[in-house]
C-alpha cells in the first residue's frame, strides 16, 4: 500500500514527463503557444540589450562626465502660447540665426554662469561653418562638423589615434573614417599626426585657411558623421569666421558648456543645477541626455514585451486546459494511485511537474530558436544596412536574460498547473474509481 507513496522525486519527474506525451497533439499545441511567447520575449529582450549597450557606448562613454550644458530657460509666456514677446532691439542673437525671439546667452550670462558655486570653467558653444578640408593638395572636400555639445560631452568611438584635448593649444581634429579615401589616406593609422587645411570664410566672404593636426579617426556613430574639433581649433575658426563684423555687435550663444569637479556627488551636481535654474538657466548632464534615449528605448521594448506576456498568458490558459482534460481522462487512474497509497501531495507534485515540464519545453525551444534567428538577423543587418555603425549588434543575448525568461515561463506554467493539480490531489479515491 505504501509503494506509490514512496515514489522518489526522480520517479515523479519521470512519470510526469511520460504523462505529458500521452496526448501528443494537445501537448504539442500547448508547447507551440508557449514557444511563441518565449520566442517573442527573448527577441525583444535581446533588442533592448543590444540597442541599450550601443547607446551606452556611444553616449555614456564620456571623457567629460564633469560637464553641464547650459542654456537660457525659455520664456514661460511664449512657451504657453500667450503670443510673442515684445521686440527688444538690444537683444543678442546667436551667430547665423535670424530669430531674435530665441533666448541666447550673452557674455554677461557666461560671466554669471562662471560665478556659480561649484563650476570651474565655462565655454560658449559656437557654431563654425568651414567650407572645405584638404590634405597634401589632394583636392578640396566639403567638411561636415559635429555639434559642439557632442564634442564637449562625449568621447568619440575611435578607429585609430586618441581623443581631442581641450587643454592643448594645438589645433586638433578628429576625422570621420569615411573621409580617409577621398583625402588620400591609406588607412586610419596613416592619418594620425598629419596636418590638414580647413578653409573658412570671414564675415566679408574672404576665404582663409587654418591648419589642424589629425589626432584621431572616428567611426560613424549616433552623433553623426562630422569631424570634431578641440576648443583651440573651434576658437580659431570662430575668430576667422566672425572677423569683419561691425563694431559693437552684441553676439549671443545658444549653449555653453560648464565644467564642475569630477568628484562632485549627485547632491552637489543637483545643487549646481538648482542654482543655475534660479538664475534663469537650464543645465543638463550627460546622464540627463542619455536618460531621454533610454526612456524611449525602455518604452518601446516594454510595449513589445507586453505583447509577449499576453502570448504567455494565453499559453497559460492552454496549460490549464491541457491538464484539466488530463485530470478528467485519468480520473480512475488517479483514484487507483490514491487507493494504492499515493498521498494528495504526491499527486499534486505529479501534475505540477507535468505543467513545469511543458513550460520548460516550450520556453527552451522558443529561446533557442530566438537566439539562432536573432544572431542571423543581427549579423545580416550589421553587414548591410547598419554596416557603418561600428559596434552595433541589434540583438545581444546574455545567459542571464535567457535563463531568466525560461524561469519566468516555467513559473507561469507552474501557476497555470496549480488548479488542475489541486483538483487531482483532492480526488476521492472511491468516487474516482467509480468514474466512467
């Protein structure tokens, strides 16, 4: 009588696995439903990991974690749609912009920002518009320039060379890798240390040339394909570009970069930002800028994961249906097992393990197929559409995330099998044996 009650854990698992395949069609359909959910969840998780890691490399690998971007806080009345502000003929405008209503920073603003407690230095972000770049008389080519904020706040993804130095008085440039062939360089390494000429016109349209040393070659990134200048080169080009301007012109700047102590705590940084806000300025760190991208990515991946969860919930109902039908079909068998001494706990464990096995089977197959599919798609994209974005793997699979997904699906399967398992465990052996 105690033979059934003495079943080992191994015997229970073995019996549960065997019972899972009694009705192969029903079990297969349930496994397919779980497969779809696990497949989708694994892919969306991999996309989130891959893109997030690429964003971290492109945006968070900063050599200037001690930098704030500072701008004038927008006028509340204009922001709320109460009409344009009165025209002020004395208001400064940013170079190259004809919109006086845009709030810009003046020299007085830069002095006020520099006087803020906790800041070490402040530099205006200027926009320079060079006409061409040339190396060793190999022809002149148009030069696109990356935004000043990107240069100040981030480190480039280098193919060769080193990062720009804003403490060096030498004119320095980072060349985009795409420029090498046209300019006449054999490869990235051969460009390092070479001097290039940058053409730029002054306020009157006269062309000038400024020499710069190539200190690095950068890969294509989310920050664009343009060249990047250090502060010395930017200031030199800006000086040429604005030479010849009428005396007394009150120039403005859209942005400034402010450096603070690298060892500053988050509380100290927040205090600096609050102080600047009280003075009418908006300040952001790299973490603030990255947070916007990551929030968007998290939202998109969250929606995709939501669809996967819905598929898994539907699969859970499939498990309930499968096991309830199994309990009904095996009513007399359950009664016989209990009559032979199997406890309700053993019966419960038997059906619970069966549910967990079905969940493991569907999730493992789904995750495996997702990994193979994802790797193929990711490699295909990296070598074609996304070939210029060095280091981007759209889908990245980690053992922890895949294992976590399988564990979650198995837990959902266990919960789905709880009701049928409880029903089986509570069967009265006499009534079960009489069941037709």
